[in-house]
C-alpha cells in the first residue's frame, strides 16, 4: 500500500529543538527509520516536512489523486490551530493517525486541544521518535484489515 507521512512546522529543527521535550534524534534520523520500517513491511512511503500550512494542505489534496491509502501526520503546532488542516483531511477522507513526540496532554493547556483527533483513526503521543514507529504499526494494521 501507499503511505504518506507529514511533519508540520518546526520539526525540521528536531535534534537541537528543546531536546528535553522532543529528544535528540534529528528529522533525518526519524525519516530513515520510517523508510526502513515501511520497506520491511512492503509498503511505499512518501515523507514531507513543511513549515507552511498550505503546503501540508496541498500534499493532502494530492494524496487523494495519488491514491494514498493512509496518512501519518504530526501536525505540530497546527494541531492546536488549524481548522484548514482538519477540513483537508476530512475532505480527502483518507484514514490517518495523528502522532506527537511529546505527551501533549502533560503540557500547556493550549496543547490539549486538537482540531484533528476526533476525525483521526487514532492518536499516539508521548513516546518521542518511537511515536512514529507506533503510528506506522497502527497504519499497517489498519491497511491489513482493509485488504
Ligand atoms: C508536537 C506537539 C505540539 O504541541 C508542538 O507544537 C510541536 C510538536 C509533538 O510532536 O510533540 O511542534 O506535535
């Protein structure tokens, strides 16, 4: 199957960005693990990081045309602000997992609301880079159930 992994704003800074909250892995380290996990499971993966809301929205729209089967998204700060990202995901109706490195529920109150969670297949947060590994396991599982 075909999987799209989206990383939102500031995740390009991983490794040096607040390492006590987000860990020391760089986005490149995480992406390499995502690539090999998908390859081992026999799935094709496309990965995109953007700091721009419209680029993430455009990638979600394109995913429908490209017949992407599943999306894993760490919307980063857009989680807590973006009705537009929510509408894009709802609009293409591609199942997705929302994923966060940190446990957003143990942080500031403004991080405890997500515009995406109630339309996600599920949400994984708090396990650092392992959150992506777990999100992909959930994606593979959901894809298996569809075939
Ligand atoms: C984050 C959590 C968000 O609240 C924050 O704005 C981020 C990263 C995470 O992965 O823990 O940029 O999505």
